[in-house]
């Protein structure tokens, strides 16, 4: 029983990760504080 349960849990985990990669999220990409500052400086120069 334990071996069967372990194999099934591993397969379920892999399937869950694969499905998560296929989903499209509306969440914006993370921009670090330094990058935001650099972008703001470029915009202020223009």
C-alpha cells in the first residue's frame, strides 16, 4: 500500500506542476526596486 501511495502521489505532483505551467496568469511580472528606479530615471531624462 505504501509503495503504491508514494508512486501515485509523485505522479499527481508531476501532473499538478504540468497543469500549473499551462495556465495563463494575469499577474504582472515582478520588477525589483532597483529596476523600477532605473526605469523612472530613464523616463525623467526623456
